């Protein structure tokens, strides 16, 4: 049987323990909130765990390939991708197509950076090289979209075969001799390597990886990409009304 002294000591101990637990919870929750994404004055506090705010100036990582859309668009999306990455092959259908209305209205522009994962996709680099040769003749995005489409329609890594690439150039009415010379001399190898190096410096570890202005989304996370675009568009529109 406990006496009054021991009872008081137990109560005192429980009170101290409770204070410690409360203090811990306040500290933990405070730290958790601080580490969440800073969403500025977007006015939307949805679950943004997959969207990471960065200090990146989007205009410094656009690369030297032409955008899909108006380069003066307020929202710029930079994708680091691989032509033989199964997830990247879905981007035109799941990302580009739904965003077409924003692209047409000069609100969004999409940029592609070469990030071939040579160790797991040994023939992807061939497509990256060929796409830049198509760009030389003003057909980058036609080549880009068709190569991904054919990959998904059963050709897979065969889109990295020389015969396929030369035939695609022919179907796009490119100057075949000029295209072949460009491809066979690996004219744009350094450009591809530079894209890859900058991607690794930015923390890209796999494909696809997206920067939506200064917000980063790893992987083909359509929901997070849409949230990032809507948040940035909302912020841009509210600023333009001030």
C-alpha cells in the first residue's frame, strides 16, 4: 500500500513526464512544418510533400534545345529525360497533351534536357544524338514525339537502331545526307554530356525529373506537376492583378 509521500512523488513524476511529452510534440511538429515546402503566398496548403522548393533560377537551366511553347511564358518546365526510360515515354501523353491549352495561351513552355542513362539504356544515347540532328533542321519536337510514340507502340529500344533513326529522318523530310553526317560524327555529343553533367549537379538521380520554375518534382508524378503549375499560375495571376 502506497503512503501519501510516495503518492505525491508518483504524481510529481507523471506531471514532469507529461510536460516532457508535450514539449517533445510541440518541438517535433514545429520542426516538421519548417521542413515542409515553402509555398510563399500561393495560398494553397495542400499536401505538397513531393514538391521541393529550390533556389534554382529556371532561366539558367533551359539548355539549348528549343522549347515547346513561348519562351516568354511565365511557367517554364524543364524535363531531364531519357529516350528509353519507360516513364519518360509517357510524358508526352500524360504531361504535354493535357498542358496544350496552357502552351497555346503562352502560359507554359516545356524544355527538354538530355539525360541518357547509359548503363541501363545503352542505345538511348543514339536517339538523343539523332534528335539534336533533327533539331539542326528545325524538326526537334516532331522527332522527339515520334521517337517516344514508336517506343510505346512496340519498338522499344529498337528506336535506338541506326536504320530506324535514318528512316524517321526520311519520313520527317529531313536532308538525309546532312542528318547522317551529323549523326555518324556524333556532332552533339558534348551538348548531351553537358546536359547530363548539369543534371547531376542539380541533383537529378533518375528520369524523368522536372523543374517547374524553381519547384522540383522527381519522377512521373502527374498530380504534383499539376499542383505546382496551378500554384505558380495562381501566384502569377494574383501578382498581375496587383
